[in-house]
C-alpha cells in the first residue's frame, strides 16, 4: 500500500521555479526528516502536495487516491509563523478544529469530541491551558496545541512544517516522543527539519531536498557527507569532522 507517491512534480511562484522533477514513494510507517537549505522548497513541497499552492506538473497520490478522497487521513501541522495567532479562539477550540474534518463543519461538537480534544491536550501537557486564548500562549505552547490538534485527527499520514522551531528543550523532547509514538502506532510522519545535528537521532528516513530530491531513503544510507554537501551546495562543513 502506497501512503504518498509523487511523480514528476514541479511548482513555481510566478516565474521562479521552486520545485522540479520531484519523484518519491514514501515508505509506509516511516518517520522522515525533510532536510535542505533555506529556500530549497521544503515548505512549498508540503503546500503543493496539500493543494495549498498549485503545481505546474505532476501527480500527487495519497493512499493511491486523491487528497479530496483521503483528507481525513492526512494531518498537516503548518509553520507556527504562518498562522494568525491573534485570531480570538482558545486552545481547546483549535484542537477541536482538528476534528472538524470528521464531525462536519456545521455540527456542534459532541461531548465525546470535547473529551477527545481534552485528552489530546493532556497528552501534550496543555490541559491546564484549554480555555486560554491562543495569543496568550508562548511559542512552545502554541506548537504543543498544534500537535494536539494533529493527534486528535487520528490521521494515517502527518506532514509537519518545522514543528521544533522556537521551542524549548522540554517541548522538543515532548514533540519527538509524540512523533515516535505515532510511528509505533503504524502512522507515517514527514517533518521539515532544519537541525542537521539531530537528524540521525530523530529520523529513520531522510529526504534531502534542494528544489528537487537529492536523495531519499534510510537515514544511514542517505545522510552521508557527500549527499548532505550536495544538497547544501558544498558550502557546508560536515559536523562530524568538527
Ligand atoms: P524552505 O521551506 O526550504 O525554506 P520555501 O518552500 O519556503 O523553502 O521557499 C522556496 C523558494 O520559494 C524560496 O526561494 C522562496 O523565496 C520562494 N517562496 C516561498 N514562498 C513564496 C511566496 N509566497 N511567494 C513568492 N516566493 C516564495
């Protein structure tokens, strides 16, 4: 069973071609780090796959089907900076939004939905903040709420855009523990990640991206000096020599 298969994908912003000739078939049940320099198209790749930005060419298949038919099976955690945190809503409602794909936009959440949302907040250590306006949460707390929202959705594939940016060490550990749990539960997780030092510790698969796929596969096979330097244009000093 294919979880996410991409063929010949390309995308641009106006005339600036950002992604070209992108092909991959994600290993089901893997925890993949998407790694590449700033501006290499990591966020754009997620957005194009999720139809938040148009593609120029190519095919995107979720579970051998279209996104519209599999939407509830796909969870997305956008970059924290891309969200309007001044929007007047509390943490519990943000998590409940993760369920709306399942309960329908116009239905009032049932008590069991609220219980599930609260459970999910608890799991991320945020139960005490359920009624708190999201604008009043710290960056790390906001990120935990995002994760809680993704968890409550109970998706089979998660796409996350830099969930570890701007969080403290405790939140980073909590998020990584959650991602490992998702993997243990048989879910597939793809995470845009910027810290090369933790790639080997955190991910069993790596996708090296620089506008196209430089290499995708098992971390121990892909995350080599040669491949990383290729992705970063050769300017990177390999940290293991430091
Ligand atoms: P990454 O996530 O790897 O840092 P992005 O996908 O954000 O890379 O960006 C890839 C390229 O596309 C960059 O050159 C960036 O400047 C450009 N880009 C990203 N978003 C936009 C946008 N909304 N409008 C125009 N150009 C954009």
